[in-house]
C-alpha cells in the first residue's frame, strides 16, 4: 500500500508454476516493475518487495 505522499500503485499477482509473478504499476507514470517469488511466500511480502522495487525505479528515473 502506498504511504502518505506516494501515488497510487496497481499490483497484479499471477501464479506461474511454483512461483508467483508480481507486477507493480505506478498509475501516474505508467512505470512497471516485475518481481518473481516462491508461491509459498505470503502475498503481503511479495507485494512489499514489488512496491519497494517500483519506488526505487521511480527514484532512479527522477535522478535521486
């Protein structure tokens, strides 16, 4: 979930065999990142990893 001051993020999870593909998209910019994790991992932890990766990508794109 986005914290205060951060934009809206769409998260999609799709099982692919023994792993889960998690895509996180920043609504404002359309920037998307994808992470893969074990199907045994909790959905919350996979979502947190994907959102963290998205935040890092957005910060790098801004030059921060």
